[in-house]
């Protein structure tokens, strides 16, 4: 009797949402994005008096760094990798806010004080990663001449 075995979770057919994700890259790129809030915390944004432009420019440069990193590293799942990167940044920024707000302001402020704020931070940064991942897919497709599958 020939019975097929179900695919093993650790085998090559394991295509779960966490497989083939370079977690060290995700965490490193998420930490790189902390330059955005740190520019505000350190007073650089106010000192340069470029508040909206500096934040937008920093966001654009971080996005370029994220896209470049996953394209150069030939990450197998760039879209999902950058969604997780956005979520990692969201968690890092919430922790940074929880640590720094009591020290600098004397009380806890930020997303941890409002559940809707926490959800919106996670959703917005996952969306940022999704957009960056879509750009990375487009760049990789253009560089490969459309020969490589998503």
C-alpha cells in the first residue's frame, strides 16, 4: 500500500510565513530605522529647523537602504522580509518611547498609553515595509530582466 506522507515542517516544502526570512537582516534594518525618532529625541530636527523635510528625507533614505539591502543580499522573500522589518521597527520604537518618555518627560507617553496608538504604529510601519518590499520586488525584477519569479 502506497501512502503519501504529509510534508514535514522542516522540509523544503515548508512555506510558512516565517520560512526563508533573514532575521538578522530584519532586526538590523529595523534598528537602522530608529534614526528617525532619535533625530527628534536628540534635538537635531529642531536645531536644523527642517522638521517635516528632515523626517521625510530620513524616511526616504531608510526606505532606499531597506530596498538596497534586500536586493543586494538576494533575499528570497523581500516583500515579507520588509514587512517584518517595518514591524520590528515599530516594536523598537515603542520600546524606545517607553524607556525615554518617563526619563525625558517624567511620565509614560506614547503608543503604550493608548491601545489604538499601539495598533496604528504596528499597522503603519507594516504598511511602510509592504511598500518598501513592493519597491524591492520591482527593482529586483527590473535588474533580473523579469527572468526570476517572485
